[in-house]
């Protein structure tokens, strides 16, 4: 099984960087990032509706790529790699939590 290197473009990368509260991804990977809805909502208010919509589209593409079991996913930006199904599940759980928080920004 081959590795697929994933880039995390802006504005999604901006959201993730904003949510680095536990540490930084270069050190702790996705464990450094909080998906707390209040924190994500603060980023959404700062970024604006158009930017949030673009970030959500980018996140949907990233989730689709991570769900594809024909390859392993690696990301320098997120400091993660999915050599096992458990690692893939951890990444997908993180992405789903971030998606939930971003989606909540659309709710009045």
C-alpha cells in the first residue's frame, strides 16, 4: 500500500493553526488541536462566511481522501501518518469532530 501525501491548504490550515491550543502540530500532531466548538466558532467569526465555506469544502476533500483505504495518508502539516487502521480512525475522528464544529458555525 502506497503513501499519499496530503497538503492542508489555506483557509483550512488557518483554522487548524488557530485551534492549536494543547501544543503545536509539529510536536504533537493532531493531539495539539482542539476541536472545541466555541474555539472553532471564534475562528469562524473572525474568518467570515466565505472563508468558512471554503475551509469546509477543503475538509470534505481531506475526509474523502482519508477514508480511502487503498493507500496510507501522510501529512507533514498535521504531523500524522496512517500506517494502521487505528491511526486512520484517529485521523478520521479528528476530522469528523472538526467538521462538526465547522458545520455548527452555519447554525444561527
